[in-house]
């Protein structure tokens, strides 16, 4: 099954707009993209290596992988650019996007 990047992009833009109604966005921040493994035998080291090769800083617990980038400009185009990059790196290892947030 192929990944629906159009739906993922639409969700990112919708989330950005909805949050922006209630709070202001900083000009720059670190963004954390989260991915969950499809398989119990997840290839944590391999996916982290692929993400680090793209400039992300990674960490994980037993359920989720965090891929941090930035500080980057905070706008939907820039967030989507990095979200797609991270997703393209993670999908071959059967890690699927779970969302994103600004790092504290």
C-alpha cells in the first residue's frame, strides 16, 4: 500500500491553521516529527541512521521515534518540507508518521 502524502500534507496545513487560531507561532523553533513502528521487530538503528543522514536528531522509547530538526522557520510550507523528508526516510523501515509538535 502506498503512502498518501496528499492527505498527510493536508493534515499538517489544517493542524497549523487550527492551532494558529488560538496561539501565535514563534518565528523559529525545533520541530519534532513522531513515527511509530509497524513491526514488533522494528529496525530502530536503521531508521535512526537514515534520519540522521538527512540532518535529524533522533531518540525513541519503546513505542515512538522522535526526529528533531531545527530550529527552522515556522510556517506550514517549511514544516511540511521537513515532514515529507522525514517520512520518506522512515517509511522504508516500516515506521509511519504519527504527527509533529514544537520542541519545548
